[in-house]
C-alpha cells in the first residue's frame, strides 16, 4: 500500500500553483447529455430587444413557457459566484436577437415517457435554434438556454451545441400535505423549482390519518370534518390551479389517496367504515408487534364493510376527475395487524381461518378493477406486494396495470419487484427520504434523557442519518439489475414526509438535495470514462444553488462561500490528485471502494510526511 500512497502524495505535492487559479465557466444543471462549447469559449451580448419566437406553434402551455422564459432571460441578470474567466466575451459579434423554437408534435400529452429530448444551437452569428419533438422537450431546452445567459448587461454563450434527453422518464418529488398543511403558493413554488431542475412528477400525498384537506364534490364531509380547518383545504379550484401550473411547467401532478391504512382522518365523517380510529397508537404494556399504528395517527378502512367501497369509489371517481394524470396512487402501505384486529367483524373473520393477506386481497379486488376502469394505471407502495403480514400476489395485481413504489431495503427490494415483472419507482428511505435525521417527534420520550449520546448515528430518526446531497447523488437506482430488469425502473422520487416539516422549512428540506437526484436521473452521475463525477459536481451545484436562491427558492447552502471562492480548497484531496489512476483488480464497485479508502489513507500519509519533513528541517508545523 506504501507505493500507491507515495505516488498520490507526490502528485499532491508536485502541483505548486494555487487551486484558485483554475478557470471557471458557465454550467447547466442538470448537466446535459451532450454539450459542445469549443475552446476558446465565447459569449456575446443578449440584445435588449431579444425575443423567443415559435412560428405557427399554437399551444397554450408552450406559449406560457415562452412568455415566462422571455421575461426571465431579460431580467434575471445572474451574477455567477465566480467570474467565468474561461469565457471570452466579445463585442465583435452582433448581440443575439432571437431564439427560434421548433416543435414537431404539439399534441403529445404530458404522460410518462413522453419524449423530452431537445437540441439547442447558439451560433456565433444569427438566431439561436431550439428543436424538440414535443412541447415538453422544448420546455427543457428553454430552461437550458436560460442558464446560458448571465450578467448585466446580459450576455449569452455562443458557439454552443447541445443534444439532451433524460435517462429516466419519472423524476419526482413526493410531498405529504396531510401531517402539516402547505398553502397553494408553496406547492406552486415547488413545482416551479422542479421545472427548473428538469423534474417532471409532483407526487401529491394529499391525505393520511392526520388530516383530509381535499374538498371532494361527492364527499364534502371528508374534508369538512377531517381537515385541520376551513383555512387548510384544497378546493377543486385550487387543484385545477396546481394541475394547470404543472402543465405550464412540464410537471405532472400525481395524486395519492392512501388506503386502506393511513385513513384515520376519514373517521369523523364515516366512523362506521373504520377500524381502530382515534385510539392510542401504541397501547400501554403491548409489544411493538401489537401496536395500532407505526406512529401517532391510527385508523384503517374496514375491508369487510360494503359501505367502505361505496365511499371509496366516490372518492376515486372525484380524484380521477380532478386530476387528468393517467397514474393513480392508491397507497396500500403499512397495514398494521393490530388495527384491523381491533374490529370485532375482522376478529371473527380471522378466527374462522381468514388471514390478513386475504383481507387485503378483498380490499384490492374491490378497488383495483374500478381504478383501472377509469383508464388509470395504479401505483402502490411496495408493501402491498412485499409486506410480511399482509400482501397480495401477481394474479391479484397484474403487472400490466400496476406500478410499485419501493421505499425499504434499497436495491434488494428493487430487485424483488422488477424480477417479478413489475415496473418500479425508486424512493429508497436510505437515500431519498428528505425528512430523515431531524430527530424523533414523539413527546415524553425517555430516549433523549441522557448525558452521553448513543444515538448520534441516526439523529434520533428512524431513517437517519440526514441524507446529504452527495448520498443522493451517488445512489444508482438500477444497481445490480440486468438490462431487462433495469428497463422496468421508471425512475425515482425523493420524499418529504411532514411530521417535522411545514412551509417554514419546505425549500431548505427539498433544495438543493433534490437537485442532486434531478441530475442523476437526467444525465447520470458518471463522466465519459464511467467514473463518478460527484467531485466536479460540487462546484456546479454550489453555483446552481446560488442561482436558485436568486430565483426565489430558499435552497440551503452546501458549503461556505469561502469554498466556492477558492475552488478545490475544500476537497478531501487536491483536484489534480484525483486524476491519478490506480490499477487495481476487481469489479467497478470494488475499485470505487478501494479508491476512496486509498485517498483517505493518502491524505493521512501525506500529512505525516509533511510533518516529518518539517521536523527534519527544524520548521514549526
């Protein structure tokens, strides 16, 4: 091991020039799949009369996007944290007057796997051209163009050619608006930021045991009695505003009405169809296996009561009417045996030889076909198929109409799902849960009455520790899958559960960590050689986070400003040393692991070597 460490150490010491001298340039987030801007990189002025023109393209959502970006590029005047010294600004070429937009198919709906590709050409002379197969691809290209404009007066990169399209068709955020309420404007701001990060699915976990904020025309009592109050509701007009805003920004709005679990908020309107509602979640003296819920907020729908399906079908019908999205998320996670067993009719069913899985099968058979009849593909949390206590088989949930969303056991559960023929959305709680690491929210918890911490590893959170942007960026959602299995991975979603989140922390919980996932699902997390690119992504994400803040998104910082102003100085090792390649046996994962270990040891080794040299020379270290 000594020789490789010595090589790295020598490499580290051989570069005497200041790292801050590295030239900076303008970047796009997420990084495009193919980006050509030949040296010397050039930029020219953006004309004061610059226009975005889409000749004969009559589409409401495209027109809205063009108007939005026209205003943005003319008024943003972004000032990069680092002056782009690598860019040669010239006034010898005329200012850019026009961006021409061409779309082949104006009618393609915003559904999963719609074509989002685009090409963007910004020549040194003449108009810029943006070509896309669909309106939604054109929106992605408009965002890219906006990030290539900066300064006051505005200047724009020229001599640029970009071809771009996403690796994954599903790139989303799940937001829980039941545990804490978020006003409409907060949801709209989140969707706007998603569009800027080229994300395309807002998974709206609208209801849960804690509140039912959605006003449904056929079942108004659910919100009237189950919400937190009249000022914490989403009316049909609110939903329409959110859906249309999503379409204007290329973001699908995917509704989730979780059932049969997580339905305690239904109890005020319909106590007769509920089990264990409003009971204490973990009865005194009982074992964890006998709890009524996994956290405070109890209540399951009773699958043996016919009225359950009368109410639920009216809910499903209204939601399908309010949301044009072809996916319908039906939940079905965390069936807690103790809650169903608290009901006498279910007790009788089980005592006569019935099982919890049979109860769930009754529920699914009574609801799944109805959802499919409304021309919807049904999304469930993975529990409906993988839970140890209550699950159903592939004969009950045909894969052609079903998508499963995984949140447990990382790659292992993803593999189980796709190997059974199901499409999957990845939301691993070990990597993609944004609420983790902020401590527990239970009261009178003796766990925290201690003078030495034995809970530092998870921050008192069941899914801790906090998921850093680097943790998110480096997660490979198709790891360990065959090519055929990987094709069943639709994409991923980060999730913000709201036990300890509300509008005051919404932006900082989500951004810029979600930007990390946005790039990996758009263009990957590896460079052209197949190496992970998290190192160079740091500087780019710092710059992008700053630009998001300037655009009104309260994204949290990932480094001190000093690190940004001194590129490379906050790395674990000198950037140049990262170019040293070790020849080691083994597969890619083994090499990555060894490389990290060697780099850490090299840093320690080099430090010791410097101290030794200083001691020999009689210098103070």
